[in-house]
């Protein structure tokens, strides 16, 4: 493909590309080809002789829970191995909190208005759950070290209606932030007015490094326990972006008390997860080393795409005031910060040229970025050649948006 | 194994058998061996070129929805193909009703006390969902034609707090009842005071015939529509007892309006089901004929077990007053009705001899059978030899219970 140098040239390419979501590419999915090809040889009997075809094992196949424990640095008793999506686990945990309350406390739905802190920019699907459940969202500004902890502290210490905070500690969606040890320690020790205050700890990109530095954040469950809040953290993770996006395993890790709470409520909903898929995953990945070898292959595919976006922005946007972007060290997104009032127009111009981006504002509660200044770029799914063109297209769309008002 | 002729002989056998749940036997699971063995050849590309490994298709893989439509005699647009359990779908439909309300109506959680009619004996897991959600349960007596419709009618016509009724129209768990056309037509046309009144139609045993007469109940969605209540029926079914219990596909079928409602709320919870498993199922079962051929093989394995229970009861209990049982024509259970006050003691005596039965009372709301007179027998999982001994054991435990008080 020719590299466009103006918005008009970009438009003439008549791209048809959807870059709105953080999906793995077909090449990434091929990395787990053996998971599918050898599915017929995995059989159905677990290490412990469990017939994985039948009902049961509500909290997951024991060896899948053990794999999760190894991956998340906790005991297997603290891990639930579930279906194909950690989003489901977050949704259900919040729905259970609304309907039944956290262990020992009243249902949130009977505590009057309840609220969640939402570091921004953040993950739109987190915010969608809160919005659906009627949980008021309070945006909290963030830096590359995580949320502004003085703001968080001021909110939670006197206001018992604030029941939790969304956390993406490593390679945040979409800012790529790596939350600092200090931030994380403060979250664990936070003097929250609500006894049922929770950290919804979405460790989505725990293994999704883009550089050779395999960053690691502190063990939040341990920190909370040490700070006297043993039930504060609910940790979510999944293999969706490790093996296959629609057919992985999701994990919930927390205190044993919270796992018991989960079991009590989830036991009403289901007789157990698909243990056959869990067995296949355990046999394919084997252990943490197996997973890390696989993630290195993902990295080799993804790094050039992220580099291409950053290179295009450097080439085409470096001269513009109030325009910046991050160079993520992991995760699935790049954030592009544009002058106030230009995000929506840039997305619209890209769409007119056939390139669908994440809607402007999506990374903010209720989809409202009051400054209209943030774009989420998702370079993982398209081919490298497409990413090169699309990244230039985004930059050229922004330049065109700025020119329109400068005329 | 020797066939016991007294309770003491049965006790001396020191069985160790759990017959508490309706699980398929290993031999039944073997019938779908090809689903596992050939999993590696099913690939990942759907008929329509969808990469089943990736995210998306919230309502299920199109060809899985089409299979569901064929099985349930509805349009594919009316079907959701989901995860491994219809119980989840029932739970989530009720949870959504509590949190968000049925389409066009207020959340049930904001309508004061709400109630469900529960034909008894019924399925304990239905009742557990209501109990968890705080939905008051009202027991309704049933015959082999279904619930007493005069009782149902009297309840719903003036009481808008009654929001639904649990229905198992074909081979009910645990009575084996086949609801009559008249009952079903009355349910469709019921003059319910609540505009958001719903039939929770658990068609769990739609294909699970035990005789050569393949019974069929009327299409409830169509009947409701004709009666002017197009959104009244939510139909649930699954392949758990067709292929593999822990790794099948579950279906929800309803009006397009209800499917849209489902999509709206489920879209907040997940990005989509495991389409790889759906693809494998479609390729393994192919169509309704494929499923029916498979069910005939289940029938061949199950029929002798049900016959053995009935034969043991006939041999050992025929002389007792106030003792009866049904000879089911399908489904997974036999109900044994004992003299008032003897169900719990019979279960306890069986347990003392090493045979775990479903707890007495489980088939009633809140686990309370005021007459203490019903036992649910689940003969599917054990081997035929075990079933023969166990059935005699149950009969002998009942006889012993009766003797204890006669002394």
C-alpha cells in the first residue's frame, strides 16, 4: 500500500478497517494452533481422574486453578477458574454485590446510591457495567503512575457510598500506565469509610509485555491483607489474549472468604465451568514458563505494530502543540491526546476515510470526555502494513481536523 | 452383586453410591466420543467464514443458533446459543428481571415483593434461584397433566406481584409429567394481572424419551403470541444431557423483543460465548436427525435402569398402602411417594447403608415438603447392576422406616 502524506490521499485509499477494539490478530491466534489441533488428544480425564465431561467442580478443575495460582502468585484455594471471559467475572461480582452484598455487608442495592471511582482514561466495558447497574461513576485523573491518590483518598475516607475503584495496574487500558508501588501500597491501605470497599483489580495485561523488561506489579492481595483489609482486592485475569480470545479461561483470585462468597452465589447459577476446555488449556500451556514462551511470540508479532504507530505519530505530529501519545511497554492500546475539542472530529474524519476507531469519549464514564481530547488506538488486530497506513491516516485526520478550524 | 432382600442385607453390602443428582453415566458420555476425538479436525472457521477463535457474536455462532432453532421449532432470530448450562440462562434472566425489569416494565426489585408459582414436586435448582433472589415461592399442586390450572388462574389473575411460573412441560423433573395441551394452552392465555408475567419454560428433556413414543408438547412461544402475550414465554434448553454434561451448548428461545432485551443486558456482561465449542457441536450433531439418532442411543442405555427401579419397587413395595411411583416416559427421574412422614427417614436409612439420595424435600420450595412424603430417584449415573441393588435398597429402607414405627 502507498503511504498517504495528506488526508485526501488517505481518503482516496478507501480503507475498510475496524480498529475500534483490542482484538488479537489471526497470526496471534495461530500461535495457539496446537490447542485446537491437539484437542482430540487431550482426552477427558484430569490428572486427578476427574471426568471433565460431566457436571461439577464449580470453582474450576483443580489443575486449572493451580495454573491460575501459579500465574497470579496466590494459593490455588484463592483462585476460581471459570469460563471464557474475565469481563463476566467482573460483571457477576458487581451484580452479586448489588443483589446480595459483599460478605458480611448489606446488598449495595439497599444501601442507597453507591458509587465507584474510575481512573480515566479507562476501560469502557468497566464503565458500562457500572452504568447498567446504576453505580454512580466518579472520574479520577491519572498519571503514568496510576490514579491521583490524594483525590482517591479524599473521596473514600468520608464517603461510605463509594464502594470500589477500577484498577488496571499494569499497562492500563488505554494509557499503558504502570502503577507505581507507592500507588498500589496506598490503595491497599486506603482508609475507606465503606467497610465493603473493594479494589476491582483487572490484571488483564499481566503477561502482555511489549519490551524485554517484564514489568511486574506488587501482589495486591498480600498487600491488602498486610494492611488489615484481607477481603479488599478482587483480582481478575484471563487467557483470552494468551490463547484464543473467545475460548480461553478466566480467573478470579481473592481471599478465601471472598472465594467462599463467590461459590455461594455462583453455585446458584451454574453446576460448573467447561472443564474440558480447562483441561486442554492446562495441557497446552503446562505452566508459567510455557505461558511466557508463548507470550514472547505474541510480543514479536505485536511490537512492530506499536512501533509503527509511534513512528507515524512522530513523523506527522511531532510539530503540533498539545498533541502527545504514549509509547506503551505492554498491553493492547496507545492513547493519543489531542488539543481540546478535536477528538470526535478526528474519529469522524477517520471514519469518512473508511477507518473505524474507538468512539471518542469511550474511555470515560458515561462515554463523556468533557475535553474531547483523547483517542484510543488499538493496533493489534490489523496486519502490520495496515497499521502503518492507518496510523498515518489517524495523524492526517487529526491534522485535517485542526486545519478545518484554522482556516 | 447379591440382591438384598432385607434392609440389614442391604446395609451389609456397604455400598458407596451417590444417586443424589441426575448426571449422565460414563457410557452416555462415551456416545459423544467423536465430539472430543475429532475436536482437532473441526478447525476454527465457521460456515460463514467467522474465525471462531476471536471475540464476538454475543448471541452465539449463527449456525449454532440455527441448530437451536431447528431443535426448538423457532426462527434463528429467536434463539440465543450460549455457554454450557441452561441453568445460567435462567439465573441470568431472573437476575436481569430483578435488576433491570422485563422489556417495558420496572425492575422487579423496585416493585415490592415479587413471587413465582412453583409447581411441585419440581426442580430444586429453580427454587434455589428464586430463594437467592428473594422471590417468594408459592407451591402449586400438580397432576401428570401439569399444574392445577384453576389454582394458577386464581393466583395470577388478581395478584400483580406474581411475575412468573416455573414450567417443565415434558417429562418434568421429578414427576415425569407430560403437561397436557389444555394446560399449556391455558398457560399461554392466562389472564395475568402482572403485565410482565413470564413462563420460565425449562424444556430440559425435550429429546430425552425413554420409550418409542417421542412425546412432543405444543410450541409455547407461538401459543403465547396467538393469545396476545408475545413476550410471555422464555424457553430454555441445553445439550448437556445430549453430548457432554459440563461442555454442551445452552439455548434461550423467545420473542425477538425478549432476545433484544437479553442482548442489551448480556452485552454488558460478555463479548460472546465459546464459539469453538459451538462449532464442534454443530459439526458433530449436524441437525435434528443427528441429535435424534444420538438420543436413541442414550435411550438404549437409560431405559433398562428406569425399568430396574420400577421392577424393584413393584417387587418390594406393591403391597404397601400409600406408596406409589411413576413409570416415566422420558427425563431423568422417578418420583417415589411414601406415606406421610417417612421420606426423610428413608433417605437417612439409605445413607446409613452407603447410598446417598436427593435430600427429602428438595423438590419443594425452600426444601420443605410439609408432608415429608416424596423421594426423587436419579437412576441415570450408576451402572445397571448398581441401580438394581440401589433400587431394592431404597425400597428396603422405606420398609424398614415403616417397620420402626409399627413396632
